[in-house]
C-alpha cells in the first residue's frame, strides 16, 4: 500500500501522547492523526475533544481512534506508551518494564506492513529507541528518539532568562543520555553570534551560574514530577518540532537520539546528539568539537547507557 507521509499514528494517549496530539492540532502539523491505546474509552474521548477544537485550528487535521492496522500506510509512528516515571525513580529504572511492552508494540506495528519512520518518546528513551531499531529491523535513520530535545530546550530557556533574549536566539545544546549523565555543551554555545564563553566571563558568579544552570536542566523532570506527577508539555512540543522537521522535509538540526557508528568515538547505542532531520529521518549526525572535559563527560554518558543496555541485548 502507498505510504502517506503526512499520516501520523500515535501509540499511547497518556499525558505525553495527548499533549503531543494537541500540539499537532494547534500547529497544523500533518494531515491525519490516528490514536491507539489500550484504554479505548479514553482514546475515544481524546479524539472527540481534539475534533471539537478543529474549528479554531490552523488546518483541518483528521483525527480518529484506530488500531495497529492503521500503521500500514503511515509515514510516522510515534510511541508514547509505556510505564511512566514515578517520584524518586530514574528513567533507567524503567527499562525492564518498558522493553517488554515495546516488543509487543513494535511487533504489531511491523506486522501491519509499516515502512515509515518511528519516533520514540518513552523513557529511558535512548535504550528504548535502540530496542525499536533492533525489534523492527528498520534502517537506523528511520528510528529516532526524542533524545535531549527537551533538555536542550530547558538549557536554552535558562540561558535566555539570564541574558534576556528569546530562547529561539540561543544556540546551545545538551547531549548524551536523556537522564542524569547528560551534559550541556558550553564550549560551542553562542547567543546572537557572540560565544557564550564571552558572556559568561562577564558574570561575577560565572561558576555558580554554570553549576546551577546544569543542575536545573538535569533535575527539572524530578521537580516537575514531584509537583504535578509527570512532565508532558515540553516534551510534546519537542516531539511536534521533530515531526514538523520530518513532515516538511526541513533538514533541521535537532538534538535527538541517534545510532552512533563511530561518531564521537563510540558505537552501537542510541544517544542524544545533534542531527539533521528531514523526510527520510536522520540524514546525518553532526559531530560537535567537544573540549576535553566534555569529551570525558560524553564518554561517561555512553558508559551509563551501555551498562544498563548491554545485559538486555547481549547474545
């Protein structure tokens, strides 16, 4: 069957999935959205609620509840299903539970004849994206994780607040595990063409600001989960941004979970790195010129992921 590159199938209509669907509707991204969830009653409710907002949407997105059979001609399948992160629980604690869930999901998607792009949001996203790549047999460029797109957004927001500029004018990235071992790449960041290092040198409390910013980025999810149970708006907007880059063939640079095959000196894992995203998925991984400290931090992040991942995938 002919693939509809503007059709999105969303698996999992919890807080993240529903927020993602709402973001697509609000931004006029894609032509068709199919929602799948074990809780069929809730899914039908989400569909009705979304459709009632179409009058005020920028474009008439077709929204319906469906089944795995709907994946057969979809251009993009987005997975937000799985066990959620609980207070006091790290993303990596979720791996055992969610690998079992994902095997079942991916098998059903592939059985439909799906031949599009997977986008993964469920945590631990780096390991689960690797799992989808293994389970599906699809080429690496067509299996993408949300990676550090949210962490990067948090970093850019905090820098924008400090230097009183829009976060869209802040060019800075967080790479590595979407988790506690992630690292902000201070050395390559700039604001309005001025190296961030110059701006930092003007601060009287430079070291304190850098440490506080890093901690606030790293621990943001824990604080939000403690306050309201889960995080969903930020990551949903990030997923929508990745979707737009795919649907509109933008060749946009975004920090996603991509498979390393020698880049940054590592291989055989998905991890958050800047990559060029277009209609074919990941066109190319961009290797940043990390300094010695950042190189060591990135290697530690790789080790963190592999220590959890390898026991599940070694023969």
